[in-house]
C-alpha cells in the first residue's frame, strides 16, 4: 500500500482503483497521523465525503460508518470542518440501529457549531421527532433556539422549526396538568411565551382561547369536539378557526392513543387540512387522488430535505380519518375512499424509494392505524427494514405504459432513469478530480 508521504503516487493510484481499494487507502492514510492542516490543504475532506457517498450508494453502510468514525477519532480540524457531511449519515444510521448513545455523539458537533450545517441538521431533527424521541427533541430545540435565532450566518426565521416544537410542548404539558387537575400558573405561562417573543395579541387573544379549548377537552375526557352539524356551522363561520379548534382535539386523541407529541400531530394535520381548505371540502373532508398526490409530492424531489415529512404526512393521514370516523364527522364510505387514495400514494412511495425504505421506518414505531391489520403492518415494517440489507439496484425500468400520470412520474424519471456511471467513467471522473486537487494544492 502506498504511503500518503508519497503524495503524487498516492493520488495517481487513488484515482484509478476500485471503491474497496479507495476505502482501504483512506483508512490507512488516517493511521499515518497526517497533520490536519495538511489534509485540509490537500482537500481530503472532499475526498472523504465523496467516498462516504459512494459507499452509501453501494449500500456498504458499515464501511461508510467506519470511515466516518475514523475521521472523527483521528482528526480535529478536518472533522470540525466536514462534520455536517459525515455525521448526518451517522445519526440516521444509528437511529435506525437503535444505538442512541452513538447517535447523540454525532449530534454533538451540530450543537456546538449550530450555524454550520443547520440545513443538514433539520432533517435529522425531524427524524428524531418522528422516532418519538421527544425528550431529545425538546432538549435540542431548547439548546439551539437562541444560537440559531441570533446567528448572523442564517436567514431570519431559521429558528421557527425549533420554536414550533417548544410552543406545542408547552401546550402539551399544560393539557397534561389540566387533566390531572393540577394548579396552573397563568402568569408564569405568559412569561414563558414572552421569553420567546410572542406578542400581546397572542397573549391576550390566542392563548386564552387555546387554554379554554384544552381545559374543556380535559374535563370532557375525549368526548367529541363537534357534532356533524356543529362542524358545518363552525366551518361556515370561520374555517381556519374551526381547523385549529379541531386540531387540539386530534392532538389529544393521538397523545392518548399513540403517545404522539403535539408537534408531531401538527406535521400531519395542518398540511392536510390546508389542502382541504383550498379545495373547499372541509365540511365533508373529501379529496381526490390528484389532490393528495400534489400535496405529498411537494415534499419530494432530488434535492429535497423534507422527504421525512412527506413520509410522515402520507403515513399519518390514516390517523386523521380514524379520528374523524370515531368522532362521527365522516361516514364509512368517505373513510374508505380517503384511505384508498392514501394507499395508492403509499404504494407509489414504496416503489419509488424501494432501495432506501429503511430511512423512513420511523412510521412503524408509531401505533398501528385502525384501518391496517396487524399482519399488513408487520409485513410492511419487514419490507422497510429489509432494504437496509438488500443489495443495491443495478438496473431500472420505466413505469408501465398506461399507468396513471402524476407528480411522482417526473421524480421517478429523474432519480431512477438516470443512467449510472460505468466503472470506467467513475475512474475518469476520479482522475479529473485528482488533477483538480493537485492544482488546488499548488495554489
């Protein structure tokens, strides 16, 4: 094996070898105690991130993790510079493997360097919430809220994802106290909201309304928030207020039924109900396949960092209809029709992401929807988990002729019909990259 001390030979050889040999060369390099400044100057960060990505693409996850851990343990400056592009996968991997201490270790640099790679942190934050690791999510939200809000490197409002979780956690704790008939310090609650810069309009109008709604629900112990007739009138009077009021009932329902944090319920409820509001079908809760196709399709795309939210919404809508059916706000026919449309979108997503379904397996940590049998739920969970071990796909096929055209077709063609580079092309690309790195080192 060529030592990195023979730099020119090392790069020439690296640009022409297989993925397995590239991995071995980088792992050996990290044992040579090369100074961080030298590695940074030689653009080893780019090399390691590209190698990690190739290993992941080939589903060599253990090697990708070994590389990430090696860089983390043997370098300081280099890892600090590149951690968002390395530890992002490590957190995702360890969450799936239920190795939570290791996941926490890779979250630490995001906490210590909050404005470096924040856009890569947010999908991880979503995933932590969707895995229902609520204590960790609340801790992260509180730790990062102020530094993200005050960061000169980030756009205004970057902290809102964190603030939403804090906001709904305050109201979840309030509901739990009301349910136990514990004393509520209203002034202390208002002071807490003021700390997060909520204005007097919220404190004097919105807060008392939410407090009253939650207090009523706590005393009614799960009784229906609206009769069908009351709902019709509420939508007619003020549709947006009706959506918000019914949401709190849904949030309590999911807290009791599946220990869903209030903030998790918002990710399911509000995107879906805003779609119904736009369609003007709030009174009967009806929608078509194309409506929900367009809604969920907004979360997906080659460069999207909201795929987790797309899966959470799609797999979450059945809980909304379980709730509406139990509240007698929809009948059996509407219930079944809604679930047929959602099942069609699920089928499409399972096909589109059939290589990487394990990344979204958090939906099987949730309580089973009433509309899904135990057998089907277990079979789907197994299908998601198997994709972690299945070999990478080598060939692709187009959707069958005459299949229904929808927003996912463009995404399907974009991701799955893009031809993979043959090995010769990969070697050529590596050589070109090596030449560029040599130029960079001479500058």
